[in-house]
């Protein structure tokens, strides 16, 4: 029997999200159930979702995941930024056979990991503490119940890396029932009014389905998103898979749930859709 390597739930600490399975399921289900359902014109291929502690951004993430609940996906490609340097400036995949959360284990699609390694330079890493990927998993577990995972951490968010990774992902999942998820927060620690203006500037590129424009704006610091590269990569991939429209599901800042409006963080949920067959 092959060795089982399970990534522990390092963020299940009652700060990022609840350590209790019952409390976690109740909280995540509430965020999803209480979100307004929009009538989206097409099939959701990709999501942009925030990755802060659930107290701050869970209601925004839940609004996004509401629109893929019970969807016919059996594979999730999850792309997030590297906040800790674990990826050493490149693309990385935490080297595990499954990821654990209090809601259970999510299996990694090991065959796709190998295929991705054949298309782009990517290293396998161990013992990471990156939160941007992990905090999405309970939402996916509640919304989809059962799926395989391809997790990618971006240590480089250079435009050519975003474009190359997006093309590789599209090649890997074409013909599969796959959901692409980009994990990102928006502007960080600006006054509320400034943050909302900066976030409008960033979202205009996402909602225009313009990954090249987003990459250029990120380089000029006219767009602000810690996971801007993952968003661009998912936009590139979704375009190749036939997606044509991006829809803002919900936007908020930490100031909407926390009294400090002098230094807020912006959050958005965006759905990427393609016409139904």
C-alpha cells in the first residue's frame, strides 16, 4: 500500500476557523445558506474567494460557494499565494496524498500532480503553514461534499508564470468536471474609503475578464491583491475553457464586521461562467 501523507489542519485553531467539526460545519453552512443566490447566466467554471479568518471574510466566501453548492464537480484546482516563503519563489505543491480538516480528509489527485509537473516547473514541499489554500477546504467540503484536489501555491506571481500556469491548468482539466478556485484578499490595511477605491480598481480587471490587464496593474501597484497572480492564472485557464463572463457576487471589507475602519482588508467573491451547452 502506498504511503499516506496527510496534511494537518494547521488553521483549525478557533482563530482562522473552528476546530470543532460540528461548529465548523454549522458556521460554514450558515455562511452559504444565508447568502443571496444570484441567477448567473451560465455554468460556473471558476471562483475567486477570500482567505481571511472566517469571522472577517467567511460571509463573502460563503456567498461565492453558494453558487457552486451541489455542483457536478469532482475535481477542484485550488490556487493560492505563498505568504510564508515556502514555495521559494516558484510554483509549489504541498507533497501530501490528502488534506485534513475537522470535516474529514480531501484526497489529492496525484496523477494530475505528476501531469502538472510535466508542463510547468513546480516543486513539492512539506510542512507548510500556508493558510490561503487550507481555509477554502471546509467551504468546498460543505458545498461539494466529495471531490479530488489539485492544490498549487504561487511563490512567483509574474505575468508569464500566471499565463503559463493558467494554460497548463486548462490543458489538464479540459473535459473534466473541474472547478477552478483562486484564493485572494484585496487591499490590505488602508482606510476604508481608500480601500474601497483601490478594490474597485482591482475588480474592474477581474470583472472585465482581463488577466493581462490585471497582471500589468499589479506590477504598477494600481491593483492590490495578495493573490492577484492566482486570480490571473484562473482567469487565463477559465478563458481557455470557454468562460466569458465574471460576476461580482459579494464585496466587503473587514470594517463591515470590525469597528476599526482606519486599516481594513478588502474581500470579494467572483464567479466565472461559460455558456451552458
